[in-house]
C-alpha cells in the first residue's frame, strides 16, 4: 500500500471527483484525456466506474482508519476526495453541479465568478490550485503534532478550535491573494474552492475521550491527510464548449494539412 502511494505521489497531478451522472462523466473524461496522461489523473476508491485514470488510495491502512473513525457522519466519497487531495498534493477536478453540491457543506473558502472561464484560464487555475496545495502542505505536519500534544494532555480543551481558526485565517487570506485574478461574483458560479481535512475530524477529536483517541494508529502518514484540498469546478456547458473547440481545431488542422499536400503535388 505504501509503495503504491509513494509511486503515485510522484505522478498524479489531479484527482477526479464526479457524482453528476454518466453524461457529464464522459464529457469530463474526454476533456481530461486531452490534457493529462492516464497515470496523472487519480481516481477515488469509490469511483469504480471511471475508465480513465489510475485508482489512488490512502498511504497506509492506518491513515484510512483514523480519518474514517473520526468522521463517521461525512460521506465516504467526500472524505476520500478531501483527504486524498491533501495526501497526493493534487487538486480536485470537480465535474458538474451535483458533484459540487456534495462537497459544498465541507468547503472552507470559495471563489465564485460571474463569467465561466475559457479553457486556457481553467488550466491556469488548475496549475495555481496545485501550487497552493504544495504551499500549504507544511501546515499538515504542524497540525499532526498539535493533535498528538492535545491527545497526550499537553494542550487545553480549546486547542483544536484555536488551530482550526489559525488555519482558516491564513489559508483564506492567501487564497484571496492567489486567486484574485478570477473576477469575483458572490452569486456566480463556483470556480475554485478550498477544504480543510482537519475540519472533518475536529468534532470527534473534541468529543472523544483522549484515552480512546490515543488508541488510534497515529503514525506519520496520518499527517499527509492534514494539509488542504483545493478544487476546481468545471461546468457541464464548459466541458461541451472545450470539446467543441477542440474538434473545430482538429478539423482546421486537417484542412490545412490537406491544402499543403495539394499544393505540393501541383
């Protein structure tokens, strides 16, 4: 399991999150094929219907156990998406509105836009999302050691709330700066968002007795899931537009090549 994780960590560039039905899934996978190799697209464990990409999983069984036992009320596919995005330092490509609605209750920050971006801007935002995850990943280790100190009684009962607020302030401020070129509209379409995996487990960290928490397998690989998840939402109409433009460009290239061949034979 660990060997597989370390191998994929070097290759996977994005994670696919799709709950929108077969039509949107097919459009999304066609578009991803145009820009990524199959081993660069991570497919979540619960998404066994994907025919493009490579299945990703938790670094260790212990990592999965900690996050599963401490977030029993979070749907498995949502937990997997947010935690594994942090583990692989790879942004989520969220296909369609229904997929977004599954994640919305767990989002820390979102940038909504009045106008849907073109393909070049979408790819640029995806690149920024990847950079943001890498920039915030060192905060994972800090959170891990704060949790251990809390479990062993070295911190006050409100330590988890203080840590959550500190992370929220830092990341939302930096997200506003990083993604400030995307024109904001409070009622617009969600373009890019940030989720904090620590928030998935915070309630149970505070509710459970510390002696019970100490029995969970808190190895170093749990820290990989305590960074941040960044996601880019791609509207179905944008997927159709991107694929239509791609077909038009292909036809143009074929026509141009045919003309060149004709001119050579004159």
